[in-house]
């Protein structure tokens, strides 16, 4: 009935699997939990994850070669034997014990995607991790009613269910560089195919709170990935707000001024974003400036 699919890399996913196995057993449904490890190098997490194979209906496999986020998810779907696929990121954890039971009524005969949402723990982290926490709470931890206003663009691929029949039509694009925004492209491809995205209140905690410096680096990678998608006509400029504004700047001939301005303010922007009171307005300007600076 349900295949729970978890990609991981250098992360101990055993507690998540144990939790999910317990919740699924309580529902008396046919299920499997498959964990694919994208060639981790951390021996401690590998040793812990190998214990998954001792759990009933659970499987852990360590890949010999790193294949990237898109191919990992597609491979997980190929290995799944049930019609409904529930994808979860390794650094998530169900908030409520009815996590599986809340999903089940929505896993019907309709071809669709069901997204449960995400939350961040309420306790404020240390200053060096504050940017990711502020961004996540403001832009990602949205109620279903808010997400439903832009159903496809609000889809994050860390906690969603999809029917196998839909996944046979719309998969993660394996031809793009492993630079993030593969989930944005996936959501756009779903919209092109007119696949319904249903938003429900069934969130997981996002536990993997990286430092502000690492989040800034990933954000820059994400901007590069977005530029690749738009430059190669895989994603229309109008699909994301940042690409739409960048396109307007470029068409108006203001790109050189934007590049110069970004060069001047970049250091002060960094100081704010890595500090104790990061501004998301400055974060948006930083990403836009960084996009304008790319050739």
C-alpha cells in the first residue's frame, strides 16, 4: 500500500526509520521503508544506518558511487513496490504520532501529489544558525491554507506523497547539474502536466539546521542552479520571483548597475546575514545581486 522512501548522505537516519516503522505498524497496512545512501563517507552514520536492515519491512542500501539528489529519488521510486510513495528527507521527523494515519485518507484513486508541510523547532538557535531558522520559519513553515495559494511552487520535496502512476509521468530531471532547485523544476513539471498538488496539515520537523555560512553557500549554489534552468529553458523566468525580477532588470538594461551595486554592498550584506539579526529582505537582495553578477 505505501512505500516510504528516504534518501540520505552522511546522516544517521535510524531514529527516523524506527519512528516511521512504529507508526506504520499501528495502522496495520502493507508498507515498506527503503533508505538509499548516496555513497556516504561517514563511517559512524553508515554503521548506524546498517541496523535498519534488522528491522521488519525496512531496507538500507549504501551506493558505491554518489549519484545526486535527482537520480536518488528516481531510483528510490523504481525500487518501491507499492502504488503510493511517501518521500521524506533524512533530517526530518514526524511531529505527531498520527503522521501516517493523517496521510492515509488522501492516498486514494486520484492521481495527485500530497504535501504535508514542515515546521522548525520553536527554540531559537545560536546566532551562527539563525539565518536558516529565520528563513525556514518565514518562507517554508507555512500552513496548508497559505501553501494552497501557490500549490505547485509551495511544494517542498522533503515530506510528500505521490502516486506511482504520476511518478511514471513526472520524475526528477537527471540531466541537470546537482546544484539544487531540482524540486522547483519538479514542481513546475507537475504544473505543466496539470497534476493536482493537495496541501494538508501533516508537518515534520526539519532537524538539519546548518550554519548561516553553509546556508549562504547553498543559497549561492541554488542561484546558479536557477540560472541554469532558466538559461536552458527548463524553467520559465516567470515561475520564481527572483528569476522574474532578474529578467526585468536585464531587459531594462540595468544589469551592469545591479552588478556594481552588489559588489559595493556585498560585504555589508554578508555581515547582516551572518549576524544576530538577519534580514530576509537583505537576503533576497543578496540572492538577486548574486544572480545579476553571474555571467
